[in-house]
C-alpha cells in the first residue's frame, strides 16, 4: 500500500518537474531572443504530453493547470500578473486550457487503446496456442484409435484421414486429400456404400455392416458409422466416417454357428442313443421285476417248504443253511425292490400338487405301525404342519424311509424317540436351502442361519425328523446319501444301503433338497425341503 502511494506521488512530481523544465526553457528562449513573447504555451504542450504519457490523466490535468497558470503569469500581458484585461490574452489562455485537456484525453485514449490491443493480441496468441494444442491432441487421439476415421466433404472428396486409414490402404494423407471416394476404395466397394454415403450427405446418421472388396487393403467385413456435418443454416458440409474392421468377429461368429450346428447334430444323435438306452433299461427293469424275481421267489418258497416239511430230516447244520437261504432270498428280493424304486424315481413323470404334510405323515405312520409297535417307539408330531408342493407317492416313500431309519438306528437298550416338526422359510429362487431365513417363531433349531428376504424370494417348507439314535460322524454325513453306502454291518442294522439315496433322489426330482445335522452318539436331525404350496392349487 505504501509503495502504491509512493508511485502516485512520483507521478504528480513528474507533472511539476516537466512544467518547471518547460517554464525554464521558455524563459531562457525569451531571454536569448530579446524578450519576445510569441507562442507562450508551445513548450508547455511538450510538458503536458510527457506528463500524460508517463504519469496518467491526473498528473496530465495538473500539468495543464500549472502550465496555464505559469504561462499567463509570465508570458501574457500584463506580465507577472494573474489577471489580464486583454481579451486576446484571456482567449489564448482558454484555448490553451481546452487544447491541453484535449491532449491529455487523447494521450489517455491512445494508451488505453494500445493496452487493450496488447491484451487482445495476447489473448489471440493464447487462443491460437490452445487451438494448436487441441488440434495436436485430436490428431493424437485420432491416430491412436484402431478405427479408420475420415472426413469427406459434400463432393465426396477426402479432407482428413487418420493413421489407421493410411495403414489400411497404404496411402499418405497427401495422396488421399482431395481425391474422390471411389478413387480410394474402388468401384466395387463404392457401389455397396454409395447409397449409405448419399443418405449421410442428406443429413442422416447412418450405421451399417458390410463385406467390402476394397481396391487396396483386401476384403474386409466392416462396421461403419457415418455422422453428417450439418452447419447452422442446415447445409450439410460433409460427413465423418468411423469404420471398424470386424472380420475376426464375423469369423468367430461363423465358427460358433458351425459349432452350434455340429453340437445340435451331436445332441440329436446322443438323444437317440439315450432313448435307445432308456428302452433297454426299461426292458432290463421288466426283466428284473418279473423274470429275475420269479426264480428268486421260487427258491425262497422251496427253502421255506424244506424248513416246514423236512425239518425233522435235517440236522442242525442243514437247518441253519436252510434258514440262511430264506434270509438271503428275502434280502435279495428287498434289494431288487429298492433298486427298482430308485430307478423309477429317475424315469417317472413328476406331477406336483398341494399336499398336506399332516395327511402324508398319518399315512406313513399307519403303514409303519407294526415296526413302531415292535420297537415301542414314541413319535411326537408338532401339528399343524404346512402345505407343500410334492408328488404324493414319492413324498410318502421318502417319509417312510426317514421315519423307519429314525426308529431302526438306535442302541439296543434305548427306546426310540422321534420328533417331527416343520418350519416355513424364505430364500432365493432355486436356492434349495441356502441363505434361508426362518419364519416360524417356534421349533426351529437355535443354530439355523438367519438372513434377510431378497427381492427374488421363494417360500419353502423344511420338515425335520429328529431321533435319539446312534448319530453320524461328520466325515460320513455326505456319503450316506449315495447308493450302497453303509456305515454298519447288516448284522447290526438290516437294510440295503439305498434308502437315503432314494430320499435324496426323490426330493431333488420334486425341486427340493435334503440334509442332516448329527453328532456321533447324540442322535440325528434329517431335513427335507420342498416348495410351499400356494393357494392356487397345482
């Protein structure tokens, strides 16, 4: 701030100094010329000009006032007097004042105009520099893209191409600029794109794919976009062409199409083979269910007749052998029946309908009543149970296997305790037990996972069958659902090793899932999960 005040002070000092120099020079000239007083204000004009140029408007006005005062005092008649009675002298003084102020204004205007001109020139230089930088950047971007970029005017003559265009055709920009489109791409390619070019020059955005036999650059399959350049008055000045080589993509699509066609043919052939295998399997199943079981039943019947009619003729060893034949035949018959049931699950049609779990379990308990009485099992059902979508025959078979296992696999001196309950759950469509959340406030085990309902949620019902049996070790909990997987000898716990496999296959055919939670020696909790039955019937 202090520096600014000093600058103002020195500017006004310039006015005083220049006026003083002009006064001294005029006095000396008058002295040397013999006291002549013509042109009294001439040198003062030089002082005013110098002050206005270097000091500005304020010091220039001060120089005008000082010059008029000193000129009138020293050089107008009467000399050395501030007042004059001569009209001509007063007129000279007024004219000097007007001329001095005009001169100050003129110099200020010239300086201001010069300064504005310099600013405008600097802006123009910066604008040109930025424009040049933008142009260089646009050229860099255009030359870096793997796309043919060109600008063609309304006469279909090239005005710009990028480096990729040059690489395609082998022409430099100087060789292409000004040439007609047909001269570069060739007559054959031009006839294909001619109508597209005319539409673009009519002001339309054009996008197309075509296979073009270029004169230079070979045959290429391209994807092109023609963007019209439309002036403010609506006149189309040309268009910008963006061309991408999609030959590799088209070749890949062709190969994929051929592979799909081959795959469809192979699928048809494989389907025919599978149909033949199914027919053979059905024939085998018929043979097993009729031809194989018939001699087995005959063998079993003869062995039983031998026991009943000729037991007195057999010693202890013969009777033991006969008993083994009967037992083995019965086991073989049971195994055949289980295999047939397992096979039918994979081939039979599934019709899902709304079923009551209460009625299905009531039917199962009625069928298992002899086993329940022999084992003196205590079965607890937490009713009412929900409605599910299931196939009734398969569901009943699954429940028979689950409950009979719960009764069978217990320690010899332990009364079987079976608890059955269900919970409604919500999870993702087709989740089949993953990321589900319980909706029932009662009965669910405390360790079940809880998660929020998703936008694509589906309602499920999980039925639990809990027992107080021997339990299953963690490392065996997956393999027990495979066929012929037994954890115990047949002498300890009878069975064929297919029961749990039937459960898994049946539930999955109905769109559900199955699992177990168990610890060795602490019982097991098997669960099956099925879609919840809605109110619309099937």
